[in-house]
C-alpha cells in the first residue's frame, strides 16, 4: 500500500509541473483598460491646464488642449483587435492522462513489478514458512518454498542483523540449495556473533569442511580440534573430523576418529556397519590393509598356445550368493600357473569391501579382446564357495570355454 501511495504522489508532482505554469500565467492588458487610462489621463491634464491658466502660467490654453486631444487620438487603435482568449484548463487533461499512462506503462515494463509483488508475497508467507520448518509434524517445505524462506530471511536480517538463529537458518538453507556462498557467509556471520555456541560452531565447521577451498578445510580442522578438546565424545564432531581428515588425505586421523565413534555408539546402532566400512576403505587408501586373497590359476599348455598375445586375464570375486563382483583385477596374460593377489583396493564399491566378506567364490576368465563381458570363445574356470579369511589360498583351473 505504501508503495502505491509513493507512486501516486510522484505522478501528482509530475502533473503539477505541467499544470502550474499555465494556471499561474499573468493576465494580459485588455484594450478597454487602456482606453479608460487614457481618458482618465486626459481629464487630469485638463484640470491641470485650468489651474495653470488661473495662475497665469499658461497663455495658450486652447492650443495645448488641441495638442492633448491629438495625442489622445493617436493612442486609439485604428482597428479593433481580437480579444485574446484565456487558455482552457481542460485542454491540459489529455496531456496529464498521457503522462500518467506513459509513466505507469514504462514502470510495468522495466520497473520489476513482478519481483516486488513476489517479494511482498514471500514476506506475507514468512510466519507459516517458519512454523513449518520448525515443526516436524508439519508438511516439509519444497525446494521452491525453501528458496522463498531464504529470501524472506535475508530481508529480515537487514533490519535485525544480530539475529543468530536466523543466520544459522539461512546457512542451512544455503546448504540445502547447494549454494556454498550463501551458506558460508551466513554461518560466518553467526559465528562472529556467537563463537562459543556449539550448534553455530559445528554448522560453520561443516560448511568449511565441505568447501572446495583447502584453506577452508584447514580452518574447519582447527575448529573441530578445539571442539574435541571440550567434548571428545560428541559423535557429530567426531564424524566431521573424520570426514575432514579423509578428504585431506590424512587417513590415520580419519581412522582414529571413526574408531572413537565405534566406542561411543551403542552396540545395536545401525551406523556401526557404515563406520566399519569407512575404516576399511581408509586403510586401503593408506596402504595399511593387509587382507589379501591369493588365487593360483592353472591353464593347460595346449590351451595356452591357442591364445593370442593380446589376451587379458580377468579375475573376479563374488560373495557366492550373487553374481555381482565384490572385487575385480585385470592383468596382461603371462605364463601359467600364475598367482594373483586381490585386496580391498580391488573392490568395486566402497560399501562392499573384500575384507568384509565371510565367504567368496573366484572366477578366472581369459578375454581374447579385453572386454568386461564374456564373449564366445573365452576360456574360464571357477572355484567353489569357500569361507574367507585373510590367509585364504584358492586354486582355479581354467578348463571351460564360453560357447
């Protein structure tokens, strides 16, 4: 409402610039006014001549009267001029209407009215959006509604820049929208206002940990170590510390943080399995994993002589229950028998490590063209399903051919 009042005032001011000069134009002297003035001047001069004659100042009174009459006649217009008509004020009405229409049309085209209306709508929805985001029983916000909530928060923070809770909420919204700039700036403001607030510090550390800037990652690591010194059993801090260390290649520190989490979590917590797989993956990345599966592969000399020199040996390991490989290793064809060692470094997926298997089944295949899928003419052999431990030794005889 205030916006439209401002627009109305501006339009009235613009119209006044057009109307006021016309309304205040001076009235021109009319011919009748000049005639009356000349007549009054003539009679006044006659009286003065009579007084001068009585006082003996003027001797030729009649000649002076004739001269005065001659001057009066010479000042009379020879033809009656048309009287100037005053300007009709209603003539200006179309101009004012055109001014208003052009101004309003230009604003509607370039003034961002739709954005202003959208902003007003967002501000009117802010109470309900806040209630829904704070109440888990309410319907979750859509991504579009989250973006509108972020716009409303930025607006309200302009008038209340020391609202820590709103800065934190804006940071969370930035993370939800994958807007790293918004998230970092919002949590930075919140951290400056409340550096000792655990939720604020943890949120800021999380944003910095997920940043692509190595300096942000180092700052996050320093913050997380400070938080660990205050509370070394906080699972959220340990989780972020482990993730931060893993991303920076410090696998020993990541393993240590995850192992501390294992000691903290209850025995029936579902997160324990995820942590164990993460620890195994970190061990593989750091080269600490010593769990190997040694496979000895045999092939008859007659078949070996038939193989092209470009053939490739592909060794795959499954869990014995599904055909999806747990680990795969591919190497150039050599002389048989050959021993191949597999470990978690050959795992197909981080969540399915070789070291986590209780039983395995090995398949060895000689691919003539190096393709992953078996082709007609490929030679292969399989082992039985056997229990797996770190010292397992398996032998495979290649003696079958894909039809």
